[in-house]
């Protein structure tokens, strides 16, 4: 007897599909502006939690520490995904090693707490790159991988459980102008680890990332 697809699972599948793609903006003259670009840096991501969704035991100090830890974890995982595709010859540019990026930022007095005080052009100049990738991730729950907390990975669809809002931008190094932007409200139950989110993010943008080589 042929089994029928449960309508609830169908609705969940459609929900996931709708939430996964996100919105992408690419500057109309991107190719003209970036035809000489060779190297791109990935900055630590800005991570924040919804204060209404975390437990009372999770103090402000613990949250700040966890956000800083996650910012580098996301940066490293997104770099790993870009590097994987770079090694496959899919991009026209190379990506600066994030350890080098962070060392140069630290040497120039730029930290997670004050990086927003610098323009993208200033940061790119100090890093010696043609463009910089930055981003923000707003989560309703911190990750367990930071060691600051222990949490369950949720897969439900009720309320604000494990909600993730992602923003990723690419700015030109010479003048700091926005070249490309990706926004996605992923909702709940779509993965909680930095590696899972990075892989999903790259899968979503891989065909639309503007430095892709033309086949």
C-alpha cells in the first residue's frame, strides 16, 4: 500500500524551503568596480542574542563573552567554506587567512568592541585587501560550542525557538561602498552550530556570490 505524505511534514518542508534562500543585492556595476580585486578579508561576525529568549541564569557578562567567542567561530567556519570553494577554482579572488586578519586587526588596535568605529575602507586599508566581508547573526539562543553555556539543539517550530537572522555584506576596499548584500531570516529548527549555519549560508549564496567565475 502506498504511503501518503503527512501534510504536516509537507508544510514544514515548504516552510524550510521558503526560509532558506534569503534576499541578495548586487551592485549593478560590480564587475567594473572589482575587475582588479585579488584578495578579500572576512571580518569577525557580530553576534547577538535576543535577551527575551535566554534564561535568567545567563548573565550579561556571560552573554558578551559568548557573543565574542561565537563571532570568531562563525568567521572561521565561513572562511573554511569560502576556502573550500576557492581551492576548487570557483572564485576570481583569494580570501585572506582569518588568523592573519585577526592578528592585523589586533596589531592596529581594532577589536570586537570597537570595530564598528572604523569604516570598511579604513579596515581594508589596514588589512591590505581589496574588499571586506562582514556580517551579523542574531540568535535567540547561544551555541553550546562556546563552552559558556550548555543548550539543547531545538528542532521545533513554536515561538521564537532557535531563531536565526543572518546578514552578510561585501564592501569595496577603496571607498567602503556596499557591493553585495545577503539577508536571511532562517526561522527555527534549521541548525544551531556555526559549522551547520556556515554550510547552509554558503549553499544559499554559492551560485549568487559575485566573485564566482563565469563558466
